[in-house]
C-alpha cells in the first residue's frame, strides 16, 4: 500500500469510512452500526469506529512484522517513526 494521508469520515447516513484524503475512490474501511448498537453507544459511534480502525491497523502491522513483510520502504537509515491515524 502506498503511503498517503488517511481520514476517518462520518458520511452522515450511519456509515463511517476510512479513506485516502486525496482520493475519491472506494473507502478502505467501512463501518456501520445498527440502530440498537447506536442507542447502546449513546451516539458515540465515531469514537468507537476510530478505536476499531486503530486496533485493526495495529493488528495488521503486528501480523506483517511477525511474517517479516516490509510494509513501508525508506531511504533513511533511521528507524521509522510510529504514527497514529485519527
């Protein structure tokens, strides 16, 4: 996957997506909560979706690290700086 700025967007119809900020293509991740779940979350859907996306990114990075797959290449000899997507 190429490096780009990602954004979490609440589409207003109950769907929250993770997408590239500079691209109008299909979202990378889409999350929808049922009405029952939204009521349980007391309309904190966006915060829960952010936590879900962050956990997914961390899990994918850990799996890639365990399998020895290099996700990002860098010309620098310095270790990559950890980043958190919000």
